[in-house]
C-alpha cells in the first residue's frame, strides 16, 4: 500500500475521510451534533507540522542557549526573568497538584458523594464550604481548578466559590506560615483567619442571593459511556492544565513586570496615612500576586504600615490578584471575573476594616 | 493548539522542571530548596501526562489508518449494522475519542484544542533553557534601596537564633546577615557591642560614595518575595558588584534609638573573597 509507506510526512489523500463518514453516520443515529466535515482531513498533516514546529523550537532553544545566553547581561531584564521564572516554578507544583486532585474528583467521585457531605440548600452549603477550605493545603493556583470540578460535580456555585476563596486563605500551611512570620503577635493570626473566612462566606451568600448561573462559563464535558475513568482523568487533567496553566503564565508575566517596575519608595510615602495605606497594600497584594503561603513574610516586612494595612495585604492577596484573575478567566470566563473580582475586593476590604478595628 | 502540541508542551515544561532540579541546582536561584522534591514530582507528572496524551493521539491515528485499510468493511458495517458496531469495544472507544477527545461539546466548545494562551506555557521553558535566570543580586538591592528598615521577622527580644548569647568572650560568631540586622535593630541590650561577627554575602558598591554594602536576600518562598538585608561597610575599598565575600568585623554602635537607625554599619577587620558562593538566598 503506497500511501502507508510514508505516513509521517504525507498521509496522501485524507485516509480518515471514509472513517469520518462512517462515524458521521453513527453520530447522526444518536441525534448528536455532527463534527464538521473537514475536521479530520488535514489532521495528519497538521500533526506532522506540529512535530516539526516543536523540533524547530527545540533547535532554536539549543542555538539560543549556545549563543544568546551570554549576551543577556541587562540587569533589569535578568531580574525580571528571575522573578517570572520564580513565580512560575513556585506555582507549578501547586498547579499540578490542584489539577490532578480536580481531575480525580471529576473522574472518581460520583456527584452523589458531594450531596452527602454538602447541604443542598446553597445558603447552608456556603459556611460548610468555607470551613472545609481550612482543610486543603495549597495556594490559589490549586483551588481554581478544584472549584471548577466541584461545580461540575453538582455543588452549588456559591459554595464552590466560597471554597475557592477560603482554601488559599485559611488552610493549615498558610496559617502556620503566618504564625512563623508574625511570631509573638497571635492577634494577627486570629485576625487573618476570621477576616478571610468572613469575607469568603459573605461573598458566597451574596452570590446565592444575586449570582446568575449564566455568568459562569463551565465547559460541559460529555463523557462517552465507554470512556474509562483513567481516560476521563487524563483528559480532564490535560484540559485544566492547559487552561489554568496558560493563564498562570499571564499572571506571572504581569506580576514580575510590576515587581520590577513599582519602586518601593512610593509605598513608604503613603505608609503613614490611615485609610490610604490600607488601600495601597490591598492594591499591592493584587499586583504582586504572591503565593498565599508566602504573603505573610512579605506583609511583616512592610514595617512602616499599620497592622490593619498588613491584614488587608493578607486578606486580599489570596482572593484577588493578577495571577488568580487570569486563571479564573481561563476556567470560568471573563464575564465571571468582571463581576466576581470587584465583589471580592469590596467585601474583603470591608471585612478587613471590621476585623482590624475589632481585634488589632 | 492541537493535542500533539499540548502533549509536547507538557513534556517540555516537565523537562524544564526536571532539568533545573536534578542535574543542576538552577532552581535554587528562584525558589526555596524545600521546593526541590515538589518540582521533581510535578515535572515527572507533566512528562507522564504529556507522553500519555501523545501516545493516545498516535494510537488514535494508527487505528484510523487500520480502519482505512479495511475501509470498505468498516463502511459496510457502519451503514448496515450500526448497532452492533457500536456495541463492539473498539467502536465504543472510538466514539469516546470523537465525543470527548476530538469532538465538539454541546456549546460548540472544542475540548480537544487548548486555547492559544496555552502556548505561553513554553515561556518558562524558554526561560530555563535559554536565559537560565541567575539569582537576584546587586541590581535588586539597589532598586529597593529605599526600603531599608528593621528586618522582616519582627521577633521580640529573647527569640534570637544567632548564638550571640552563647558565645564565649572573644569568640567570633558566624551568622546570617538577616540575624545580624535583626539583632542590631531589635536588641535593646546591645549585646553586639564589641562582639566580633562573621558575615557572608555579595558586594553592592554604593552608587555615589566610597562605601559598599554586604548584602543577602532573604526568601520565604520564591524570588518574588525576596527581602533585602544589608550591612554598610566603609573602611574597606568597595569590591566589584556581585562578588561574594566573608567579612569579619564589629558592629558600629549607632547613636540614639535603635528604631530610628536607617542602616547598620560594620567595621571590617578582615575581608575574604568567597570563590564558591553558597545558596544565594538565606
């Protein structure tokens, strides 16, 4: 068969056309949407093209490693590259963990299991979800895909969103990191826990009352009955990794740029003003996108600011930041982010002022 | 982005994570040493997932070609007896591939193709293999010159971990710059007076002046949260920026309140270049 001798370079007249037709028959019988007629034809060629593209990319990297690496001496660029790589690589293990856990939830946990643990009434489910956020060790990169799979599993969106906010804010690792950073100031640890949990639960309740389902764009995975659980796991993990991972890099780029560009002197100029300093640190938390497990160490280093301002840095950071916004957009869509992020910022700030006023 | 591209991207990203941890120590320039095992695990997981995705895609292609070989039969089966074809195991698997792997969802959202933004996952790969970013150094210290102040770990007296209290009279205490500035700023008993200490860090020459700083970055998690700790030295000529030095010396006791001090100074007794710098952060 001549057309099978060189399958990698030229599949010849599209071999899959007859297959496509036969499958199309099967699809039509089940009343499903037809795949477009031409999707399969150029696939083999396109795949070969992809492989060539990557071969070219790897060659270019090898050449770049040999020739360009020594030319890159601009200090500002290197510092930027270091911070970008640092943010990406620090988030990577958490992202992989979160994506794997979320895929496992999708593939191996039947929706009925959630209904047993989480109350069906959304307004009751929200506090339960907030409290269970204290159990998952991880940062915000892990919680976005997990919240997505919770919603797909039938959990009320408001409850899943509360979990999304609470998990990176009050989990054990974050609380321990806060305790280490603020040694000798237990009131700060308490304030962080209460303010973050309060904000997450209140946002959940507001979403129960005012949220609309069509603001959330969730891809509906229609698993074929023949798909094994491991196939569902693999596909779900790939899907989340590509969506959340791509946007994680967007967030890392933005955060690294701002980290280099915003001079710290500007901050010191406003540190003395009572309300403005709180808003400035909240803004800084959004821009810097520091992992929630590290933000306490940065907060404590901002020594010129009031305790309430430091609290704002730690409450806002895990629920609104550039990296998180980009990842949420990847999983839930920009329509959602445009409504959810301002809500989080507003409620988070109110909660900070309230708890900061009471405890600190 | 088709499935082959997604698989290859994952393999490359995993390879970048593994390259920077196992054969080299590059990752220490960016994240805490404790992240090493997690990065290795994440790298292995990504390579594995990428290989599985590519394998499933190529297997799909092989099946398609085999089907083409028996194209006539397949068509007869499909046209004549769809039900039995669907019941056969291979057809079910193929349906799955079409419905989930490469087909279209109910909203016209194609699950097999990742959004264009996923190409950006190649940027960290480029960063590792081409740029191989170094640890932060004198540039960052200069850029954050205004933020000099008491150290991040605002521990109360009695919680020092620098070994000054245990030191025998006349003994040189070797400590981190972080520990030194913390002791200098917080210890109201001023135990550092007259105490010889040994500090290791990189040199940052003063922009307009003859002095220089011995500096070290303190990292909680990754380079994005690095905090500068530095000590001013004026009685030794400034070395080249970013060279590593071990300095033995004594604290210059400031006048007035400790909390009012803007920077701490060391009288150097002996400076020695470090040829093989340790973990860049402390």
